[in-house]
């Protein structure tokens, strides 16, 4: 059994979405159990009829850390919050992973202070799983996607090592291909930071480092892991997700408005568009996670719907099997 | 009359594409003249029947700077190249703008040494025009999209001032909205570089600075000018163009392969997809240009087809009317 600590209060939609999404994950994964942290009566009201109550437990947590809260202060003061209690359950071995759509700064800070750091990673990073159009390499990890904006070359070298291990489990990839995000593929390209990082990664014999990689080739499925500082990674992530989401919605509107298509053809085209939107805005994948702490913590969008939350719970379960989180 | 110096040799396709594209631009713009630099007989062979030969001149340039050439050395040594001779024609006032699909490093280096720098810009930048889904703000400028990768805050302040002027002409925008590319919209977000740049831009009373902006909102048409260092700008540019191009081609393939649509409906959907591909991979816009030199130089993709090259010639003509290039 894998036990997931679920923050039912976090996110824009509350227990109606988080409890339902987690229940869907339990329904589809027989070996999954959930610890629901939050308001007992709200959680009970949100449980769908199909929920297997023998594989779940409700743990009262009466405080909520909101997006307006200062992360560090909130983690210190709101001891009865869903985030603090959920992370403690993971730290104490009562759960294998924590999943939340709440205040990402608080989750990050709480993860470091309550669960503790992985000794092989000096500064924890955010990891986002991004989709590709390739059937053989459908996803890749971007590390760091926004946490460590003043990264040093040695941090990226650590992300490469630990990130490769986690990609083996999460992406079912043997000998994951690791690239360094850069503005050209030649080894001499980039700024002082990328040049120094390139040397460190090249020297690591345990790493399948393929060299520099540019953003537009990644979507074709060329790598399992791409390394970058948190500033550049966050810009790239938002550019990719934003472009996919806005363009697909715009195209969908055009199809709906101007189409002379027959009704069933229009429906078919709309379904195709929604499948692209869900895939390329990460609904199908779930959230991101933190690299550099001792247990898996999945942080999903505040706006996550039931399906995205379900996939985040499943990601937490998958991550807990990785060698980097064995304890 | 506006005179454009055209490098007919640059790019993957040669005079058949560049001369044809420029001839299309002349056909659609009565006030346009072209100086064609290159191989006389090849240029003559490439001229389409509709070309108005009274508005063009062929100037022999027998050397070609290839993509394999070292930019600085090539500009110094290949005095008879299309790039060096074309830039000289602009420097000497025989043409108003230079357009090329050739070696971008050589064009950049040659522009600085032959045409000379704008005294208001310490380090020239690359500008790319990107499309949005908005009807009221269909395009915006990204400065710098890849030239000055070790930018200082004062460089971006200069780009804001000069870039606003050029946006007024090129985008027909009054009081262009200027944003600073960042990983969050709050003024406290980002790294030391963006924080210092934010202060400089805020202090400039001549600038319509709106604050920080994230990549995913730009596609909605929120700004006319977005400022960033050349490294981040190049990553964003390739992420946006790459995502749009790869996703749209993937979707087009799916429509072609699996569709049960009637033939004319399939054709309609394909046309719609191609219109998106052309718009969002910049075929409809043309190339980028250099900010910080005394005359307009447009650099387009080596792979540019006839229509993209046509639009690049038209961009050169439009830029030559901007106040920043008046001499």
C-alpha cells in the first residue's frame, strides 16, 4: 500500500475537487490509500459514492494557509493547518507523499523545514513534467522550473544526478538523456553560467549528458531531463504552457464560431482540441514536485480540477517508489 | 520612394526565393524600390514576369558569406559579399534599409561596423516581432531576443526608450505599453538583475512602463514592448515559436490522418491550421531587426520562404520611416 497525505483545503475549489480527485485516484489504483487533512464534515460531504472508505482516513486540520499568507510565517504559526499536519505525517512515516494545491511557497518552505533536505542537493528545486508530441518520449522533466533563481553551476550538477534517478522511475526511462537548456546547441554557446555548468555536467561520468539543448527541440521528445536555473526555467515553462493554452483555446473558438461543419464533425474537432488543451496545459500530468527533500511532495495548480488533482495524487504515489525517496 | 538593399544570396533557397519575395513586396507597395545585391545572371533569371524593372537595380556582388564563416573575419575580408556591399549602400545613403536571410552574426557585426551605432544605445539588441491572439494588439516587440546575453540594467532602460519609438511606427501604437519580462508580476519578483532594471524603468517618466509581465500573458496582447536580457529573450522566443509550430503541425497531422471529415471540410480545417502556423511561426511577419544602429537592418530566417521574405522587405520599408532612423 502507498499512503498519500492529501491537503483537502488547498486550491481554488476546496474539498469538492480535492477529495473527489483523490477518490478517483484510489478507484483506479487498488494499492493506494489516502489520509485526508482538513475539515471533517466538509470532507465527508465531498466523498463520492464510489469512494472505498476502508482505504482512507480523515484527520482534522482546522487551519488553512491561504495564498495571501507569508509562507515562512504561516508554516511556523499555523500548526493546525492542512499543510503543516500533512507534511508532518510524511516526515513521521505515516504517509509516503504529500499532495496539495495550496500556497506553493508555504509548501516549499514547510517541506524543507518539516521533511528535511536530501543531503545530495544543496538547494531544493522545483520540477515540472512537460509533455512532448513524441510517442516514444511522451514527457520530460524541467529542473529547475522556478525555485532556485540564483542557481550556481554545482546546483545544476546535483539536479542532473538526482533528477536522472527520479526520471528512471517516473518516466520509466533507462539511462535518461540529460540536456542543458541554452540558446544554441554548440558547447561554446551561452553565458558564463551555462558554460561553467556545461563543463561540470560533461565531467560527470554517471550522467548521460547530451550537451546543450534549445527550447524548441524539447517538445519533439529529445530528452528526459533538461537542466536550467529557476529563472530561465520558469520563463520557459510559462512560455510553453501559455502558448499551448492560449493558441488552442483561440483555435477552438474559431472552430466553434465560423465552422460550417456538421454537428458531429464539430463535436469531433472540439474533442480533439480539448484533448490537446488537457495534454499541453498539464491537466493530464498533474502538478510539479520538489527535488532535494527526503520524501515526495507534489504541488499542483490552485486552479486544478478533479482530473488534474487525481493525476497529482498518482504522481505522488509513483514518486514514492523512486530510489531517491527510499528511507 | 523607399529603397531597400536586398541580399539575394543569403538564406537556404537563394535568389529564386529572395528576388521573388522582394518582387512581391514591390508589386504590393507602389512606393518601394529594390537594390538587388548578388549574381547578376541568377537575379535576372529569378525575376518574375510581373516585376517592375523600373523600380529595381542589380548590383553585382560576387562573394557570399556562408553560415560557416566566422562573422567578424568574414565582414573584414569578404569586401565583395552581398552583406558587406548591401550594408555599405545603406551606410552611404544609397538605400534606406538592408534585408537579408544570411549569416546573422555577420549581418550583426557588419551593421555595427559599417552602418554605425545609435549613440543612445550602448550595446545593440535583436528585436523580434511576435504575434498575439488579440485583435486590438496583434503584435508586440521582444527586446532583446538574443544579441546581448550579458545585458546590464541600463541597457534595458535604453531599449525601452528607443524600442518605444520604433513600436510607435512599426505597430502603429500610441504610447506603447512597456513590460519587463519576469517570473511574477509583483514588483518584488525576480533576481537582482530584474529588480534593478525595474527601478530604472519605473524612474523613466517618458516611458509607459507597466511593470513586470510573465510570458503567458503576452500572447493575449497586453503589451507593445517587452524588455529582457538576450539570453532569457532567446529562450522565450524559441519556446513560443517552437511550441506553436510543433503543436500546430502535430494537430494538422492528426486531422489529416484520422479524420472522417468530408473532403471540403478537411480542406477548410487544413487551411485554418496553416493560417495559424504561418501567423505563429512568424511567416506572416518577416524577420527580426537590430536596435541600436543608425539604419534599419532586417534579419530573417535562413529557411524563410517567398512570403516571409516579402514581409521582411516590407518591414525594412516600414522601419525606415521611424523617427529613430531619420538622418
